[in-house]
C-alpha cells in the first residue's frame, strides 16, 4: 500500500509509503491521500491529522514524473477533492507534518500546506524545480505569504536546499528534533490541538490562513460569520461551565 493509516485517539496518522522512491507522489498515492483526508474530515472522532512518511531519508521528493505520465495516459485525469482542499488551505481540520527526511519540490509544498510542522535535524528542504526546467506550481509560489519576499525568491530562483535549522529560523517549522522523535513530537502537538474546542480551532485556522494569504482586511471581513457560529455554540457554553467548575471540558463540536 502506498499510504498507511493509523488512529491515535483523536489523531489520524497518514504515512506515505514509497521509501524506495523517496516517497514521491504518484496519481494513485494522491488519490489515496485525498480519500484518507476525506474520511478524516468526515469523522467526528478525528480532530487532527499527522502527515508523515516511511524511512528516514525522505519525507517526499515531489512528483514521480514517470508515474504521472503513465497514469495520465492510461487512466486520464483524476479529481482529488480533499487533497485539493488541503493544498488550497480549505481543509477543515488541522494537519501537522512530521518531516522524517528531506522535503523538496512537491514535498516542500506539502509541508507548506500543513498547519504545523516538526522535522528531523538531518532533513533538507527546497524548491529545485528551476534546476529541472520547471517552476514550483503546486504552492511554492505562495511562499512570500509565509516569509519575506527576498528569502522566498532565493528559494525559488536558486533552487538550493537548506537544512532544518534554517527553516526553523525562518518560522516554517515549529520543532526540530532527533529523527527518532519526529512522529512522537508531532503526535504530542496534534494531541494538544485536538484537546481544544473543534469549532474554535476551525475558526482560528480559517481566519489565520486567510490573513496570511489575503491580508488582514480580508480576514477581518470574514470574522463575523465565525463569531456568530462559535460564540453561540454549545461548546462555548461548555467551555465557560468547565472553567467555572474546574473540570476538563467535554466538547461536542456543536
């Protein structure tokens, strides 16, 4: 199987499983990832997703160009709704990347689509598409919404790779840990997110992603609908009651 799935309480772990191909993306793997993301989104039990990969050499090397060419010729184009929602910031639940090895090209773009990220110290990152006659069309050109333009241009125009410590300095990683601790650290982060109120988490993610990509005014204009939904919810009342009663809240997502 190209994608492995496992449940850890309220966290779904999705694992890319093509280590011999540096976990490069094929149409089949993207379809499986899209389906798994859809199942996680629809599940009331799942409140966060961890995305990782098998092995310690590569998280994802981007597209498997040969597989894409063969699949396109044999089967035609696929629609991967939930993968597309994830790639465009519209996925409804938090996704935490556990970067076990190098993430380049489309693999780096996978990282950029995630909400939070933990990486192994030895991992390398970059957008080398220009070295191959291509450009980072899968989300890499949105990098200036995350870091200063000059630094984003250095990634995109030189195609050079940087290490995890540099990415941490740039604010694109939340944690850098030893390779044996990557998944555990990502799970711990995901569990902390999953312990909070689902509606509040979702509203916070939407507003912050919109602010990052569209600016503060766009984010501010969209707030009222979230305020109406969240502040009048059962969970808002439960949060207040749990606080005054000095007990853990029991969230329902309603």
